[in-house]
C-alpha cells in the first residue's frame, strides 16, 4: 500500500506555483501563516525558502483560523481575547479586528455561506451567527453544550454541523435552519477532529484520548468502524484525491493515511517531531505542512518519500496553519478542484 501511495503521489505532483527555483528577486510568494497559541503571536514563513519572515503579536491564544468564503480575508480566532483578527490571506498582514466574539476556539462557515459557527471551548457552548459577507456577523443563538466543544464539520447541504465534545466523549448534531440540538451520541475518549467523507456517507472522529478514529453512521447514530491509527488521534486533512485523508496522532508523533471508502488505514508517516496537529497540503499535493504542537516547530513532509524534509522553528505551541497555495480542503463538498485523476491506493 505504501508503494502505491508513493507512486500515486509522484504522478500527482505538478510544477509548484511557488517553487524554489521559480522565485526571482522582488517576487512576493504567499505566506504560510502559523498561529503560536501559547505565545499569543503569529509567525509568517516564506513558503518557498521555508524561512521565518516575521513574527507579530496576536490576541491571547490564537488557536484556529479560517478563510472567508470569498477568499478575501483570513480570520484568526483569538480564544482568550474574545475577538477575531483579520489578515490578508496572501501577505499575512493584519487588516483589523472584530471584538465581542466570546471565546472563539474553533470556527467555520457553512457551505452555503449563511452561517458562521464558533465553538466556545471554555464557555461550553456553540455560538451561531448569520453571515452577511466580509466581516458582517449577526449573533442568532448561543447553545450550551456540555462539555468542551472542540472541532466541527458541516454536511454538504448546510443543514447540520457536527461538534465534538471532548469531556463527555460525545458528538453533537446541531440543525442550523432551526438552531436546535438534534442529538448527541457517545463515540469514545476525548473526541477532537471530525470529518465527513464524500457524499456525507460517514463521520470520522479522531479520539485524542485513545489510539483510533471511529467511523459514525450519523443517520443511524451508530459507530460502524474503529480504525487504529496512533496514540492521540487528533485532526484531519484531505489528501485532495476524493478518497484519502490524513489524521495526525499527537502522542505517537505520526500521521496516518486513511482510505475513506474502505474505512481502513493504508499507511503511516513516521519520524516526525512531537505533537503533529493541524495540517495544510500544497496545491500540487507534493508537500504536507504540519504544526508540531509540543516542539515549537512546523514540519514540511515530502509526500513522494513520506519523509520529513524540513523543520522550521516558530513560537510556542503552534496550532493552526494556513497558506493560499493549497489543495482543496473538504471532500464532502463537490466538485473537487483540481479534478481527481486517480485514487492514491486501492
């Protein structure tokens, strides 16, 4: 399986938009934005040279970030500060603040661009906002959820947002049109990342308190598969082929590759630094960037060799990561772009 993955990754590699050799004097490539949660700062890295360009202060505990649906603003959620910081998604430079957003730990937009959702981890609730474009947010409802709402995933029709509840070991389903709680269900120890497979077939949940990802048939509310990945299975990132997904294992210091159709692991990326967490995939699907939460570094993984190619020192407890020149993120929102040519493995 590993050989098949390597062959396919090699065949998918295109000429990078911001390759090292392509840069000329005065060129301004997209920046890699890294959130240093424990340092209350943001580090900007040059995507081509992989050197730190700038570090500047952000609000307290910037954990996660999300680009607006029109790709014009990058939103950084400052959890303890209770605000949103807006960045230029290309340069990474600040472009303003929005105060009064209480405890935004994880954030996300519904696919139809109608809803902005903030998981308030410390406050044990989920806040639902109407989204009016740009920086326009209107609070509609605050929903108490016990306890520790963490990550989220939306169905393709924007009807439901799933939220993991770390302390109770549950996943909650919220109906967005009526702003009501549909159900909660037990899934395992300390659920964190949640991920919908293509056509919303099953919901994958990373169990950070265990060593596995569970696949949930959310329509019947049943766990249909348990996929052993590594200790502290945490977060997901699409391989952008419509079939495979990466999952970071924060204690095993590995990243697993899962087949979303067969619901099984097909490979592991090993030899990583402590605490792989959030991930970002280059548009050519050659490089996987990941924050190492316990190492104050960011790593760049070569997907042709499945080896760690570069390590970049950043701030304390790096968490969220983003760059503009990236592959499609979600698998359950058609169509994929660039189009799928073949699966990574069979």
